[in-house]
């Protein structure tokens, strides 16, 4: 039974499952506020990642960024799927969501320390606050929704056990840190698979697709912000605009193309069952992380042009081209069916990825990448137009 939503909320309503077929389902103001507060965490992670790369600590920076971004992405994703099935918009739901937002801000405050100095104390407590709030939400759902009680209880128990592991990790020797992190990540990823096997929650395909699209906008927006700050810093250091013009043009072309490529996809058609939804949802970890990393790579390119940073020119170029290649690859794979991937026309995506990676070794890698990304958009538009024309002819 679907719950009607009130703009002002109510004191309390039973947390029963919303219909997966509900019409006109859209993101709420609270969900948008939730996303907005995650901007701080994404910005802190991307900024610390850029700093590590600029100092020449490439391996350390990549590993730290992957670990910190997992915490950001996983906490966001779990709230998103839960809200798609059980958003009651009553006072307890809103208050628990605000607790999660507070946890996200604590997480953001600890992101740089975790990435740069491997001190996960602050980020862990922020993460655990968010996850324990989710445990409370799942217990509410278990109490009010007998049909899905087994699934909801599995979520609550699974999340709680893993949080005990995260807190315990802080007290263990440093040598245990990375292996235990990997074990706990696997445990976190396994909880939804285990819980949903007891009875699927009623997440809404169009709502989920919209929520992921909104977070994509956030990480692309962070890329624009990081690039703008880098350009402003260069100009303040009396760098001539002409010296960084190719970076500005190439960066804009790239971000515009990445936006176009992502939102040209028909995401809801991929969310037809639990298996495809899990693969699609989990695969977005690399989509989001690479999109946010593009800004760090562009900022490094600006820094190299102005004579700052310890990376070589090719390493700085790779910090931009590799995230772009990852983003294009994942968007292509996650939004296409197997038959389409085997289609001759869809070879344009892997071809573009190879070309982008090759641009790492050119004199103007950012501009060249932007041109290739824009050409990929144009090619996909031509292919789509031809496909529609062929379909129209067959109907005639």
C-alpha cells in the first residue's frame, strides 16, 4: 500500500512499502537537501586526492581516495534505495534523515585526514552515525511492514554487525587496517544481497534512476568547482589566460560531454530485476568516483602549467585522461544490454576510450580529450538518429 506524501509531513505514519509502480514519483526536497550536504564530503575527498597527487604520492592518493569515496558512496546509496521503498516523510523519518546528514558532515570533516594521513577516526564515526540511523529506519520498516519484515530485519542486523566491525577496526594495530577494511567492504556489499534474498523491497526504477542522475550532477558540479578554483588561483599568480586557455576549453568540453553521455541513457530500462539493479547500482561507485576525480586531474593540469606540483607532465595528464576513460567505459557498460555491446555501431565507445588514454602522451591532453569526448557525443547522436530512422522505415 502506497503512502500519500504531504509537503509539510505528518507526526507519524506507518512505514509501509511504497508501490514500485507509483506514478509521477520524483525526488523530494529532503532528498535534494541530503544530496546537497554530500557535496562537502565529495569536495573534501577530491581536494585531498588532488593534493596527494600534486605531492607525487600517487599510489597513496589513489588508495586513500578509493577508501574514502567508498564511505561517501555507500552511505549515500543505502539511503537512496531505502527512501525509494519506505519514504514516509513523517517527523521520525525526517529527523533520522537529518541525523544522517549530520553524520555526512562529520564524514566530510574527516575525509582529508583519512586520505592524507590514514587517520580514519573522524570519518569512521561520521559513517557509523549515518549507518546506525539507517538501522533505526529499517527497524521501523520491519515493525510496520509484515510482508517485508524478514528482509528489513536482515538489513538492520547486517548493517549493525558491520558497524561493530568498523568501530573495532579503530582499536586494532595499523597493520590490520587495510585487510580489515577490505573485509568490511565485502561485508557491506553483501548485506543488500543477503537481505533482498528474503523478499525484495519495492524500490522504484524511475525514482532510483533520477536519484543517481542527481548525484552524477553533484560530482560533475564538483569537477567544475575544482577547475574554477584552480584557474582562479593561476590567474591570481599572474598566469596569462592564454597559457591555460587549452585547459579551460578542453575541460569544459569534457565535462559537457560527460554530462551528455550520462543523461542520454535510458537508465530505468536496466532496472528490471534485483540482479541488474545491484550490478547497475554498485557499478556507479566507479562512475561517481571517476567523475569527481576529473576535476582533480584538471586542477593538476593547471598547476603543472604554472610550474607547481611534483608530478611529471605525463603523470598529470593521466590524472585527467584516466578518470575520463573510466567514466565513459562504465556509463557505456552499465546502460547497455549485451546485444548492444556486441553491436558494430557501439564500438565507438571503446574506440573513444582508447583514444582518450592515448592523449596522455600528447602536448595538449586536456584539449585533445575534450575534442574526443565531444566527437563521441556527436557520433552517438548520429547512430541514434540512424536507428530511429531505420525503425520508422520498418514501421512504414
